[in-house]
């Protein structure tokens, strides 16, 4: 405790992360869903020691930029566990990430760009496609989205390339689901989608990235934790089905579940004042260091 106080005296304002808590959260997921390969969504918190801790538990990386590919590499994550999925990848981004990860094409034009790139390098690579499916998280039909290729468009597109092979799909519709039935239904729908996409010419599904959705409790007074064992059982049933059909790798991405409770921001109170009877404590480096709650409060 004294060490911590000494550290804070010298370093605050700063964040402190609890390594053991991050490890515990990772293992909660790994234990509940042993048949799944987990990726950590690097954008959630790319701080190197956080990333390394998650990587050491066996997680791969879901990355949303070429620089995040490099961060994941530096954390020791091998290329076959890094998946780069983001809209608007430039040629420069693609070149930077080439050979260091699996690239997930976010549009039909990006597939063309990847093909040109592979042809120029005389390479042949496996890629994934992010799909905007014919279903939503709440069970309705397709909704417009800026991420991925509409399932309807995928059905009629040319997916046969000389230098690319489409070997997987990625879907992510919604974060922060605490309702297990909804998440299970979504996973079942994703699996059926993978079977449909597998029927298309030029595709041979080897991985299904179901995205995230795994929710975490922010307010225990109003929220109940997601029933992970139920989600795990559903994935187990899908796994059995998968064993006799696609034999694909199951991938889940997660960000907030593993890290959001592990960090605490420490800062100093530097002034105290009263305005119209209300007391304000002025802290050092408030909005710069902890932007989100500050904005949320300002918006109220
Ligand atoms: C594609 C994708 N995957 C994973 C995540 C991580 O979501 P969460 O932090 O809710 O697990 C996000 C969050 O926006 C995302 O956009």
C-alpha cells in the first residue's frame, strides 16, 4: 500500500491497471467458452502492458488500423492471431499490414484493392470479408450499415480472385449485450450466415468471427451480468454442428469485458470552491486524462 502511495505521489495524475483483474476476466471467458479463439479489440485500450497481459492469456488481436497491427506484433501476438478489420483501409494501410495479419475486406472495392496488391507482389493470400447480414441483433431484417458488405450484394458479387481466397467472415452488430438469449440467437444466425457464404463461388469458410456483443456490468444496481455459461452452451452446440459441416475456427472479439473494470484514474484535488451553495472540487488534468465521463457530464 505504501509503495502504491509513493508511486501515486510521484506520478499522479495517472492510470493504474490491475493486472490480476485483467487476467481473471480473460480466464472467465476462456473457461466459459473453451471452444472459442478470443481476440482482444486493441482499440479498447492499446496501452502496451495491458495488451501484453491479455496476449499472455492466449488472446489474439482484433485490430482496426495498420498501427494497431504493429502494436499487436510488439505485444508478441503471432500473425495468424491478428485480424485487421476496418472500413476505409488505404493502399498504404494494406501495404503496412501485409504479411503481418489476416486482412478482413470491408467492401467489394477493398477486395479489388487487395487483389491488385497481391498480384503486384505475386502473392496469394487468404482474406476474410466483413458482412452486413440479412439480420440484426434484435431479430429484424437487414439494416443499412457503414461496416461490411451487405449479404445481398455478396451473393451476386464476383468473389473468385486469382490472388485471393476468401476463407472467413466477420460480423459485429452491437456491443454491450447482457441478455444471453439475444446473444445466443445472434451467434446461431451468424453460423447460418457462414454456411450460406460458404456456398458462394470463391469462398471456403475456415473461420467465423462472430464479433463482440459480450456485455459487462457497469451499474450493478440496474444491470445483471451476462449468463456466460448459457452463451458457452450455445457455442458448444454450434461447435458440434460445425464439426460435421464447415469445420471452421470460432472467433469472438471482446474489449470492454476484459479491461473496463481494471483501470483507475488517480488525480489530485488542487482546489475547492463553493458556487451558489454547491461545492466543487477542482482536480488536476480532469478532461485531458479522463475525457469520457467529463463529456457525458457536460452533455447532461
Ligand atoms: C468490430 C468491433 N469488434 C469488437 C468491438 C469491441 O466491443 P466490446 O468492447 O463491446 O467488446 C467493437 C467495439 O466497438 C467493434 O466495433
